[in-house]
């Protein structure tokens, strides 16, 4: 199955009971401690391998240290000026910099602006009530003519409370449409036994390409 339409799956017009769902920072950190992250995948860092400089952010220090350990990458730590308690973990090679803090503490004055974005497991992890704030921040970090590859998930939001949260295409347009050209690329069947245990009967990854327009 490569598309929801082909499978007869209709997009839900709203996000159901997820609308008021809030995952606290403490709950998020506990999920990492218990390795109960329902959308974490073991992935490499192909952009870094291709010579690009990669910047990421995660509130869980454990998650960042596990990333470097999984890929056998030596790294250093340093504080982040302007963000009390924040750390930057940087690979010895210098092309991977991961910030340990709330993403909302970052700004272009701290991390600069970017030519490309790979948003997988990010927007879908943001509390629904914070999506506008998140999208606004992402737009301020986009260089002119930058490309933003966004991966959302589609399923029946009345059957699973999230995260990952269901984000309908209509909301992508609402969040980014006034600043970006939005192209829907594909829907990919990612249904697994884990999703069946959540009470779902389908689970799709939905890919979009966003281009900042002046």
C-alpha cells in the first residue's frame, strides 16, 4: 500500500481527543528512560556522511548520548551561551552538533539559519497546542530558498492518544501555507504489530516538501 486513498483510508478532518493532549517534559524524559518512544527508529546520519553540517535538538540528554554511542562517534560537550543549563554535544569531526534543551529556547541568533530541514519525529511529537509556536520557530530558521522535508503520520486519532500525534494535511497548510510552498510527496504504509497493539488498523507516514517563498 503506497497511499491512503488507494487503501480506502480517509483523512480525518480533525485530531479528535488529541486536541487537548499534553505531554510534559518529565513524561518525555521518562519515555526515553524507559525506551518507550513509539516512533524512534535506528537511523544513521547520511547527511553528515555526505559532508553536510547537521544540527539537532532534543530535551533528553540520554537520547543525544545514545545517538553518539550507537554510531561510535566521539564528541565533546560545552554550555550554550544564552540558554541556562543547555548543552551542545558536538562530534569531534565538528559536522554534527546536537543541542540539549527545549527547542523553544533556540533562535537564529544562537544556531543560525539552515538550507535544509529533515523533520521526522519532530512535528508529530509536538503537543497539538504548541504546533503554531513550533512552526513559527521553524520558519524563522529557514534560509531563503531552503527545503524542508516533513514526515507526518496518519491514523485514526480516536484510537490512539499519541505521541506520535496525527497531523492532517489541512493543518500542515494552516501552519506553513502562508510562508511556504507545500508539495505532498507520498504516503507510505508503515503499519506494524506495535500499531496493532495500539488499537490501530492502519498507520501511514506522509511526506511533504516545503519551500520557503519570499
